[in-house]
C-alpha cells in the first residue's frame, strides 16, 4: 500500500526551504565521488542537474535519445523566464511570484514547493548571467524585462524570442565542461526503455542503443528522470516530434505514482493547422500578447480581409470580457475564449479555425523597428509557415497542446514514490497545479536541476555510503533487459500489418483531443475510455513496423513510444473523468460559473490525484494528497 | 486556397556508414504547398510504408527551426533554396509543380552518414567540450546586475549565440570547414565580460579541436550563405584575431609560472 508523504518541512513558508536545507543529510565532498547518479534527459532540468551534481563531485551518467544534449526540446521555448528580482521597481517579490503561481495554477499546486520555486528563481538569473546567457539588456547594460500573462508585474527575463535556446545552451555548455572534466559520461542516441527496481528501490535503467539496436543496462545509486511531458499524446502539439512519455510511464509501471495526468495546458497562441498532413503545431510565444490585440469579426459571415474590417466591427473578446488583464489573461482563459468564438462561427482564415493577433496598434504606437526588435524572429517564423507577413496582416492563431502540468508524483525532495527515483522539470507534477503561467516552465526546470536536486539527493544517498550499485548481472537487470529486448523485437517480427505507427498515433490523438482536450464532459470521456482500449488492441495487432531491430530504425523507436501513449491516454482520461470539477487547464463542462468560467470544487477536489499501477489488466488505484492552503486564499480566479 | 504539387524526388539511401548508397527515385504526387519540406518527406514515407518499403531515415525533431537536428542538401544547397531557413521551416510553396528535387545528406568526412539522410555531428560537441563554456559552478554567481553589459555587446553576443549547431556551414563549405560554428560559439562567449577569464584558453582549445576534425577555411563564405540563423562571416575574423592573440597570451602565462 502506497502512502503519500510529501515531506513538507516544518515552519513558516518563507523558512521551510532554509530549514530543510539545514536538516537534510549531507554527503561530504570526499565521499560524493563514491556515488553514481543516472540522469535521463538533457533539457533544462536534466542538463542543469547533471552539471550541478558533477560539480559537487558525484559521478554522473547522462542519457539522451538525441544526437547531442543541445537538441532537447527546452531549446524551443521562446518567451522568457520568470524571477522575483523586482528589478523594475513595480512591486514584485518572492511572495508575489509565489502567490501568482499558486493562483495561476488554480489552487492545485503544493504551496511549499511553489514558494521554494519563487525563492530560487532569483538565483537562476544570476547563475545564467554568469554562464554567459545573453539576456536582453537596457542601454545602461542592466537586464531588461517584459511582462507575461497572469501577472501584473514585469518579471520575465528573455533573450529575444529564443530564451529557451539560450538557457539550454548555458546548461548544455556547463554539461560539456563537466564531460570534459570526466565527471559526466554522456550516452547520446540512447533510448531509455525501462527503469529497474529491486526491493522497491530504483537501481538503474535499461537502454536501447539507437545506432546498433543493442539493449543494455546501467546501474547507479539513484536515477533522475528529466524526460519532459506527455503532450504528444494528442499527436498534434507544440512538442518536438520525439517528445514522449515512455520513461515516466515505465517508471509508473514500476511503482511510481502518476499525478494529475488530466492537466494539460492548451497554449492560446499557436499557428492553426492547415491540412491533414500537419505533423506538429508551432507555438508563437505568449509574449506576443503583450503587444498583439486578439480579435475576431463580430459578423459570423465576415468575408473581408482583416484590414477592411472597421474597428467597431471587431470583437476584441479578451479586452471586453477581462478589462483589467485584457489580452494578458492566463493561458487557459485565453484558450477557452478563443475556442468559444471559433465554435460560434467567428473564426478567421481559410478553415475558419483561428483568431487574429493584431500588431497594427503596437506598430502605430512604437514603430515597426521596435516591434521588430522585440519579436523579429517570431514574425519571421510565422511568415515562413503561414506565408503571410504579420507586419501587415494580423497573425492567425489558435490554441494547441503545449505543456503538461501533471507528471510523476514527487515529494518535496523531488523523489517519486520509488525510493531513489527522482523526477524533475515537466516530468514531475509539482509546481504548476492545474495551469502553468507563462515563463514558468524554464524557471521550474532550472530550479529543480540547479538548486533543488543537488541539495535533496544527498539526503537519500548519505546513508548508502559504502554500498556499491547493484551489479547489472543481477537478475533484476538481466530480466529487465530481456523484457525490453523482447518487447522491441516483437514489433518487427510481426508479419503483415495494415498501417504504420504514424497512423495509429494520429488516431489516438484525435480521440484524446476530441474528448479530453480544451473542454471535457462525462459522456465524451466515457466514450474515450471505450475507444482507446479498442484502438490499442488494433494497434498492437496490426501495426506495421518495417526494417530490422538491429540498427537505426526510427519506426521502431516510435512504436514503443506510441505503445506507451496508448496506455497513458487511458489513465489521462480516467483522471479527467474522476475530477468532476473545472480547474485551470481541466475544464469540465458540468462545472462552470454562470459566465462560463471554470468552477472549482474545493470541498471535494482540493487534492493531487496520484494513480498507482496495478498491472496491465487492472485499473489504477487513486491516492489523494490533500492540498492545504495556509497562505494563499482560495478564491474564484478573476481576471476581469 | 492552397494547391498541390507533383514532384520528382531523388533521395539518397544508404543502409549504414560503410554501405554502398544509391538514389531512390520517387514520384511524389499531390503534395500540398502548405506542407513543410519534412512533412513532404513524411507523406513520401507513409506511402513507402504502404508499399512495404522501409521509410527514409532523416534527422528532425522540433520542426520549428531551433533544435538543429534536421538538415539535408536540397538540389545541392544546404537546407535548400530559401535564405535563413532550416529544412523544417522550408515550405513546399517555394517549389513549382513538376520540379525535380535531389535530396542528399550533409557530406563531410567529419559528419559520417549513419543511415540515409542522417549524419553523425558529434564533432561539434567535441569542440564545445574543449572550451565552449564559462566555468561558473552552480551557486557561485554574483547578482546578475552586478556586471552591466552594454546593449550592443549583449546583442552581438546574442547574434552569435543564435547558432543552432545544424552543420549546414560545414556541409556548404567546399573544404568542410567548421569555422562558422566554432567562431559563433567563441564570439558569443568572448565578447561578454563573464567570458574574459577563460578567453584565451578557450580560443586556443576550441580552434585546435576544430582543426582535428574539420578542413581549413579559405574564405568562400558559403557557410554564412547557407546558415539558417544568418551567423555572420565576421565572427570568423574575430576568431582568427583571438586565436593569434591566444598563442601569445597563453605562452606568456606559461612563462610567468
């Protein structure tokens, strides 16, 4: 029986982290070199953790399925990173960032974690500047800021529209230094396909070498998963093509509870799909909402171009409905409102599947040059994809799956319910509740990797001094290797088959988007619960995988991932069905206010829903971690 | 409304690093002009799979032009005909109905072909590992505003840091030189005040590691033409200047101790 103990430290919220840092066990510098740690994933969380652990003296093995650590999908984050520096003199503070984040998450995050996140946010900016991250600067040489959705202060630091790239390169370069020093061993093109446990503790991983197809095991004192989110369960999302749930899902099957899988952030500003061959959706940074005004024609039958539509014939729906936040309402609110106007038939573009994001006012006010400086690369990207010039024609945007707030359940130390197994960044569930504020993902990834795990991992490792990692000849490893090898080879040994793996992924995505997307209801979710297992069965029977398992085989890589998405999707839907309230990104049609806003049910649902795996043929068991709000007052979120 | 294209493709196929390669000729019909180049390859692959032919392997991931994973030679041009555009951001509306398109992998000894259009670019990682970083162990940093950086400096540093490490510069170069990539990283770090303490050591180490892998620069400028992020050729000049200086500076440090 799993008991959820979040291990939240004693004391007032502003002292909890300091108290905890004092109370956790330490590993002395000379002993750190006696420990091996495996880090899976080289995005912001993984690369920063690996580099920091190596600097402390631990021996680190890092695994990525990319050719280089620098390819991890953190690289694509555009807008910025929040920090409570209060450089703008506009009333920001650690407490305000904490408060905004809990509120923005619709009161479904753990207070203590979020406060710690806000505390270390200031250190992240210092760290990154010291590494040479070229943040935007004012003419005097000091750091510039921009504002972002869900906040009324300017606390977002940025590097043009490539903040994720620059932060990741900073972490990657720190990692490269650690590789050079010999404290980190890098395994690239390595697909982690299972987590190995013995006596309930994490002992290592099983990896498929994507060049040779060989499956082998790696052993360590602790395993850290920084493997990102599950957004590609929708097929179309802003995630990179290879982003997947596999490592987290395999950990779940080995005993790690999966928390809040129904929470998905649908980002409001993406380029609408143009045809059926669309392979992914492209995000346009939320920062564009600082200067872009969102509107649709008032007339549903409008056929004129944007420029021909007079001001009073335009419906600036966010500005009208939410005068105080306007176009800067949080992402979930912006997305649902876009869906509403498009569902009403007011959509724009050839498929009437978007809303306008218009920069005419900003260009008139600040000049084209100023707008180019702020968003040049984003405008360029839009022009390439959509074939329209946003300096003269408003962008067309529509919401798309972007980020997943749910993930592996972790305690305050970022340890999952499997001792010795940690989850960082988007792979865990801990800080964003039911909705993440813009510019907070980069903050959390780096907080976890640079400033949280390096402190908390010692608490687990210290008592293990003198223990050698479990031999990879142990049956726990050899059995896991054999299972992974068999599982992988079964796909290519099947003869016949009807469709490729892409087809099944697309079909799965349609079901999940239709019934568990921007809005959900009981009937739809029930329907998804019957359709997903049927699709999974057909997929497992009929999927066609060509080529050999011994060597590079991109179909084979993908089929394992889609297989895991097929199982994961069912849990996601089950979680959405059980959570009969609306909160953040999870909008249950049965639970809304008279004005159509999300209506929480704090009495019955102020908890983290963490699911326990019971085997492939059994439904998961729900465990609840009650959320206590001592500092942030639970209110109906209002951005009016 | 968008129209469809019918294309004649010649795609390089090679089973492994040492295997004999050859062109696969494919008639790609009904390709929507709004599709990206890689989506066009996706369509081709789905059709190959339907015919029980193994799909063409190519590197790709973010499809937003930022991860640097993708990149092929399109009619002899790295990343194809559109300026400042990675392969994944190239759209089929840039082609005409009836076009023949030859698709090949990057060709450089330091980027061995792994399979079909996928190459191994680890040599770039080796160059960064040689010194492409500022040593700032976690937790040691002063307040970020302690060291002002003039906006012009931050901007030029950012211009260089925009490199996505795709390798098009090497692929486009008749000498397979790695100068543009290496100089971009050096310029990013060497212009910043934070980058000064390790500047000379970094420059020498990165340049010499580059030379272990790549050919020599003879100022053709093809690299900057092909670069999807418009990395400037000027950075190579700055690198050369710093490299010469580093040989003196690093020597004088040795003699002092």
